[in-house]
C-alpha cells in the first residue's frame, strides 16, 4: 500500500486511487456474482463439486471483498497513522472471523458431499477413509495453520500466550473428536459385517453388544484424557494437579467410598460386555415384565416392554439378580396352551385339528406339536398343547392363534365337551314312616 503511494502518489491523488480500488472491488464482486449464477444454474454432473464449493465460499468471499476494498480505500484517505492502524487491526480481525466462517462452511459442505458420495460406494476405502480424511483435515488443518501464523499476527507476549492456549485446546478437542469418529468407523464396519436383520443373528447380536459397550468405554476414556490434557495446558491447573497427587492417599480413599456405586456399575458393564448374560435385542423377563434389550450402557440397561414402555435398570442388576433370557443361546421357544374340557372330549381329533392349524400358521417353525392330557379334577380334564416358534413374539402370537381356533373347533364339533357342572336331579325313594302311638297300642293288645 505504501509502495503504491510512493510509486503513484505523484500521478494520482489519494481520492482517485481510493475510488479506483472501490471500482475494482465492485467489478470483482459483480464478476463473481455472475460466475456463481452461471455455475448454480448449470445442470451438468461434471460441475456438481464446483456447485457445492460455490455455495460454501460465495457469500464469505463477497463479504471479504467488500470488507477489504473499502477498508484499503479509507486507509489511503486517512492522514493520521494511529487511525490507520486501528482501521487495519479492525479489518484484519473481521477478515479473520470471515476466514474462519469461510473455512467452516467449506468444510461442512465438503464433509456432507463426501458422506453422500461414500454411501453410494461399496469399497470400504471409499466408504470410510475419505470421509474420515475430510474430517481430519477440517479439524486439524486450521489449528496447524493458526500455530504457524501466531508469530506473524501478534507481537504481544500475553496475546500470543492466550492464542497459543486457545489453539492448544482446539487441537486437543479436535484430536479427541477424530479419535471418537475413528471408533465409530470401526463400529460401523463391524455392524456391516455382522447383520442382525437375518434369521440366525445370535453371533451378530453378540458382536453388536461387545462393540457397543467397547465404543462407550473407549469414548469415555478419550473424553477423560482430553479433559485432563486440556487442564494441563494451564500452569495453575498443572500445579493444582501436582498438589492433588501429593495427597493422593486421603483423596483416593474419599473418592473410593464416594464413587463405589459408579465404579461398581462401570465394572459390571465391562463384565456384561465380556461374559454377555444379556445382549442387544435379547428377549428377557425382568421384574415380571417381558421385553427386549433396547440399549446397553456402562451404567444402565433400557428394556423395551411389549407395550412400548421402557424399564430402566442399573447395569449391576443383571449381575446381582436372577432374570429370564429367552434368547440366550437361541431364539427358539416352546409355547404352552391349556384347555380345560369334559372327559368326553376325544383327543385324536384335537391332534388332527392342531396339525391343520399349525400347517396354516405363519408363526410355527415346524418343530414341536404335542397334545397331552396332563391333569384332571373332579369336574374337568386338563389338556396341554405344546407348539414351537422361532422367537418370543412369534410364540406368543402362535399360542393366541391356537387357543382361539381350538376353542372354536370344540364349540363347533364337540359342544357337549365343554366344562360343565354335574348335579343329581332324580327323585329319592319314599321312606316308610311308623306311628309310635299306634305301634304301642298294638303291642299292648297282643300281650292281652
């Protein structure tokens, strides 16, 4: 700028140069606007990436043009050096803010574009590596650039220290975010390899349970280490940490007593992740409620009950208390249907009807079909029907279907075999009555 004044100051006045700079800024802005409209109105697939970039950078670049164009023009018109320095510092500050905004918009659009592109790819490298690389660049490149430009943008030691600490915090947070995203990539790869939307998904549910618990544990460790690293950036916090370590004995005992339940839940979560008494999507009976394991964390378990209520239990409940797991080794279940009928009901037609019902049912897995008279009382006999299904939900639906159709069959073909109450209604034989007075007189006459 000063070089321009020295070179052209004799030929052009400051006003002329300022107006020329404004004209140049307006021309560049107009040309950029026309180019942006032309690109955005195009429907060519080859310009798709350029359209994405244009949407991200157009507005920030326009603001930067109209920031530095008038700012440089005003600097040329201001005669006082302090006023020029204030204007230059203000322009650079706003320019830095606009530059950060430009980078964030560009990174967000590029990440979204790569995510959509990766979803259409089948190769694991394209599907996971390039979105991961884009996030690494979006997080780490600005921090490294800030570290390299710190000596150039400020001469104040205090300001440089504050910016250095801020950049360190951003770097630590960015690295933690990248590591957590990497853990998520590993989980997605294993989920894609072990699918739960198949009939035999026992191994897949085992892997999903282990991966979910390990992901939560890994993220917890990453967050704790990131917070600890952020605190160690500041000298005062570092000294506080040293003093805490000096008295670690007393503090350790206090923290141990205070956090024993938390640590117990954490250890119980790790134990469940390794031994797997329950897994995701297991059918369980807990606290008298039937449901499925919807969520497993390091501290609690969410059970989705059949009526869509949620039962939340601490993780150590499944270590300390007995519960039913209907899908521990397999999802197959045997359902029981009890029918109480009169002794006159023949069981062979019932067995034939059960075979017809199961043949038409979509819930029966074709393994178990049994009809037995298991008990009787003074009024009825108990008929037990055993049927099998591939899951707990199918077993319940199959039991209801068999119960309904079997009652309809007995009503239609053997209505007299329904439970009944027997009673004797016949007349009793008359008992001869004797007159005590006449009998006594007759005996006296005989004696006389």
